[in-house]
């Protein structure tokens, strides 16, 4: 059976991509490096920005250069040791630049280079800059994580915090963004100021509250009729029971005029260790109920970054309950999918392909990566040189590290560069041999 499935995928690829011309660019950050106050020498000139969580085509400048809107996620962040507060273990996240504002960038692609040429910070409905810090516990969209500074001090949460992962532009020039906290859909004006914001039970189906933390919406697009579509990154986790077993994630169709929405089932591939490993990277409308979707994750022991053409014509509308995830639907017509492009076949070696759009020629696909701002975190402890992050516990009340049960006074979390292939921000253009739009 596996051989048959693989053959069918290969044939599907060749239907769209018998010959593909690939252009590869590293995106120069120019004047948009992020100021960092820490001591790590690798970041003395600042942190590389990460305008790679989503992509949409902006247009051509007067010289015919391509311009794209791209968006950052919540900002530089990293893992921390096990965190204890008031005697209880709780999730936490390291925010080395706590006042970072998620932003929309403009990427200009010239003949021989690509660069960031503009940046629009996102603002709440009062016009104040937001941050990417976590929403307070107990409120809609919280992940339950505690935000921490680089010295492990507690940071304030942000009621307006967003972890943006999708971008589209409507006919009036407004931005539509999605985020993976809420998950939320945000309509913003051309200056990045929030006009409208929708979340589970607040304009969107309540079932979406069961998104896995930090796995909410991962892509947004607008079709030729003005409908807004958003894709949930991974299968929902209904009552903490379905994230690994549900073979579908959801695509939401939202009517910006009536505020009504419907949902469709997207079948994830079957080669994952469990379905919770599957991740959507982005979604892009190509018209007539069809979309390009990035699906990625490790399948059959190998990392995959795949672009599918999906078709929701004839797909069933899914109810606002967990029957899909629990496998209770006796008859189901999900979105149909057909493989268009295997990015790794053309040299892509990056884990996170998170931005996708199609150029006006109808046959060139642009893809960007999330570079995680070029950072990673690790523990530094001269008393235990070969130790790992998971060997430590940090007590937020005592403000101390312990290593395997003993106090570790010299331990600290530091920031370091992630791998070279991951830290660079890239945009690749894949010119297909026939139109897909």
C-alpha cells in the first residue's frame, strides 16, 4: 500500500512540475536588525529579523522589481528549563526582546538580491503597539506560558499579544492577519492598526478553542469573491484527547460582510509518527475553490516540506463540534488534495516553510522560511559543562537553578545562533512549467 501511495504522489508532482526553474535568495535585513541588550557576542550588532511566517504578493515597483508583504511571528523567543512557580510546574517561554512588536515587512526581490525595505508594526485598536508576549492566563487565546526575560525575571503578559502566522490583503488595502494564540483573525488598516478581531466564540466557531497551544491558525488567504480562509496548523485537541489521533485539521471560510463562517476538513498525510506531528505552513487561494497549502513535518523518518493543491468544491461543511476529530462522522467528503511540489526535491533543506504565494504569471510560487530570528537557547553552567537544558529546574520564587536536585548558582540561560541553514531568511521562487492559477 505504501508503494502505491508514493507512486500516486510522484505522478501528481509530475503533472504540475515536469520542469521547475528555481531562483534562490537570502533576504538581507538592511536597517531592520532588532536591538538586543544581552551580553552574547553573536548578537552584538542585533538580532536578525524573521519576516518569514507568511507571505503575499504586493506588486511590482516602478523598475519591475517584485515586492511582497511578509510577517513576523511573536518575536525572538526560546525554550527554558522546567519552570516552577509556587511549587507547581508551569510552561514558560524566554523572550529576550520583550517589547518586540510583530510586524509586516516588505521584501523587495531584485535581479540578484532580496532585502527588507519597509516594516509596519502592528497596533491594537487604540493605535498602541502590541507585543508578542503571551495573553494572560484565563483569557481567550492564552497558551498558559509564563513570559520570561533573558535574566529569567517575570515579564508582564500582553492582553493584545499576537503570534502572527498569516497575511492577506483585501481589495480595500486592509491587511488580514491570523495568529496561533487565539487563534485569532485580525483585520488591520494599512498602518497596521486593528480594525476588527475575531476569535473562538467571538466571531469564529467555538470549537477552535481546542487548538493545541501555539498551533492555532498558520495561514490566511482571500479568494476572488472576498471570502477569508484560515488554516489551523495541526489537528484540534478536543478535551486533550485527539491531537495525535485526528487525521484532519480544519480550514475556516469567513464572510467579512455577514461575519458567518463554515469549516472544511483537510486530510493530513498518513506517514507521520502520529497526526499531531503534521503542520500546515501557509495557504494561498488560486481561485474557484482551490488553494495551495504547505504541509510539513517528519514522515517515515524524513523531514518533508510539501505543497499541495487542495479543492473544497464538493467538500462537506464540518459542524462546530468534535465529531471530526473523534472519527464519529460516518460519511465525510474532505477537501481533495494533490501534490504540486516537493520542496526538498529542489534543494530546500529548512525545517519551516511558512510563507506561500503565487505571482501574477500564475505559474511562479514564492516560498519563505521562518528563521526563528536566527536564535536558539541553551544552558551555560561552568560547573556542569556537558549538561543539557532538561537537566535543570528553575524556581521562580527562589530565583535559583537546580541541577539534578542540587543548587546550580552559576547556571544561566543564554542565547546562541541556530544552525546556519535555519538562521538565514530566504525567499525562493519556483517557476512551474504550466499555470496553476
